[in-house]
């Protein structure tokens, strides 16, 4: 096995932007076994007094998820929020057209909020602008945020929640550009509806932060023009435009798959360009940022070809859907996507990993059985814990390789964070080479007196190795050997197809 080399530096003056905690958000949708037998299983041995699995709660806490988007996703475009509040025995069973399933509504806003309190995460609510509209959105806002004294707020109190939920982050629908979406719309029609809804919501609660639907993928035929049209209406009323992106290895093209973050980088840059174009045309002083509120590795082709449920007489409850088994290769790509998000911390100030449990998830469960970590759990948990302060441009110098999809791509990608107040820094790296280790030299002399606190790497002799019910601990992180010399040069070696992080303490 040969070795290549790369160089980079951590210079606190090369600031990109603040790493917001919302960058490490998640997404919980009423889909498959995410809710039922995922986070909620009353008969499970670890179930708490509300029926939530304590083993899952502990893993979500360890994952370090900040804000969690709920209840969808495609699901929200057919959801009646009133179905999920009030006495459980009076809640209706409904058909979920998005995932061709039956929704029991055992878990709704109250129960999910109680779960969030247990895992230590904040709530981001999505409103249904597919089959419903402005009135239902402000009704939900009133029910959630008004302290009391009105029919809807008093109804919340009667339902067992005295204090308002105080939700500040709201998504104005979901993927309204997608033909698969209930209530699929044109950019013009959605832009008008989103603007009207945003204005009404702000009249009710001026604290709200609002996310308009951007394109559901960079490959959509309307991408770019969708953002420009929607924001031409809604720019002054919203705070964010959303991005959604999923990646999978296709046709055995591992090299292009390993370079997926290049596509994410370009996607973000194009959305920023569209938003700033509207800003300039309006002469606005306001900046609309990005909420990358769906991202992950997802083998969509498996769903389309194997798991898709059909039939007028076939509406299962909590079916096994989108339960992708993630490999080391998937986790390395996943880690590189996190690097991409941090590299754009100046404009991507909120993001939601889609999703959390069982459904394309870092955490898996078996009904009545154990919960375990998928390979993707490790880069998320470590990045969430160690990325603090400011994102730093590392001025990377690395060899390149040719990809069929993205052209020439660096073999190494990296970003750093620096927390001056906490006296800490971290560098996050990925080696995309399939056959070469990478000797990486990081100039940390600009950080002052530096020492290594911890270092981790995710790799395996078999890049297709995964954690399963039968082998839940086959893949984990290992210590990444590294050292700092007297000139302030940090040296490490990344194995082929690997992700790594080095955390540092520093004083200047």
C-alpha cells in the first residue's frame, strides 16, 4: 500500500463563520418504524412511564442532536395536527398516503415534546401546506405558543400541557417542488402561500423563525429558478431557505460516491447565489440563510425497487421501511458531508440529519430487542461533540483523483473549528483514496501552545463492514495515531477510505 501526502493549517484568522448548534439537528418523521418500535414501544423492557425506549433515549443523547424537525417530511403534507392531540383513546386512525401506511396517532405533539425533553433536544415543527394551509398553520401556532385564554391555547392546557411549547423554528411545508408531494405546487403558487402564511404567523408570534421550501434536490429540473421565484415573494418574511440532498453509491462507482460532498458544496453555493441575487434585486439588508433540513446517505433505489408498499387493501402500521444498513464506506461519505456543512457555516446555520431511528438512521432497534449504533453514528456524535466556536478554512493542499461524476477531486478533504473562549480546536478529515493512506501534516503553530486531547478514526479492512443485530459492535472508531513536533506541526496518517478527527487544547 502506498502513501500520499496532504498539508493544511489551522489559522484562527481564516474564519468562515460560527458553528451553530442547530447544525447538528435531526429529523423524526412518522415513517416506518421510526416512532412505533423505534422511539416508542410501551411493552419494551426498557420502556419508561410514557412508553419511550430508554435505550434509544440514551443513544440519542450520546449522538448529540440539537434541534429535531417533526413530524415530516412527506408525511406532513397529509397530516392533520389535531389528530395527534387530546386523549389517546379518542384519536383517529388515518391513512398516510405518503408512505402507504396506517397512522395510529398514539404519538403526537405532547408525547413527542416529552420525548424531546428526555433526549435534551429542541423542537422544529413543520406545518402542512400541502393539503391544508394558512388557517391550520396559525391554529397550530396558537395551540403551541399562546400561554392561555383562547380556545386553542386552553385546549392545549386541557390536553395536559399547561406551559406553552414555545416553538420558534417552523418549516413552511415540505418539498413542495416534488411531484410526489401531496399538494405539489408551482414555485409561484407556493411562494404566494408561504408568504401569506409567514406574515400571519409573525402577526401571532413575532419570535418565530421560518424556513421556506427550497428545491428537494439539486437534480430537480426547476432547481435554482424555484429558489429565485419563491424568494421573490417570501424573502422579507422568512429566515431560511431549505436544502435537501441524499447520496448513494450507484453502478459500483465508489470513487464518485466518496466525492459526494463535492456535490453538496456546489449545491450550497448555488442556493446561496440564488438567495443573494434576490437580496440584491430587492436592495435588502437582510440575509436569508440555509436550513439543510434533510441530508444523509440513502439508498433510494432500494426503496423504489424492494420496499415500496402498494394496494388499496394494504395499509400496515409501522412497516419496515427505509431500514438501510450502513457500511464503513457509507459512514466515511457521511462524515465528509458533515465536513461540507461546517465548511459553509457562514450560511448553513441549521441542518437536520434525516433521520434518527430505524429509518435511514444512525440508530437501529429490534422490536422487543436491543438498540445499536450504525456506522454513521460515530462521525455525527464526535463532530457534534467536538465542533465548537468558529469554522476555519484550512487552506488544504492535496493530491487529486479523477471521478466519473465530479471530475478531479482532492483525495483529502478537511475543515477545522476553533473555540477561543474554550481554548479548544478540532480538525476533521476524510481520505477518499481506496488504496492509499494519506500522511497529513497540519500546521497548528498559529494556535499557540497546543496539545492533543483525543483522536479518532473510522476505517476497516472491509469497507463494506457494518453493524447488525447479529454483530452490533463489528465497526467502531479507533484511536488515530498522531503527534505534534516542536515547530507546531501535527502529523497523522489516514488509512484508505477513512474519516478522522483530532481534538486539541490550545492557549495563545
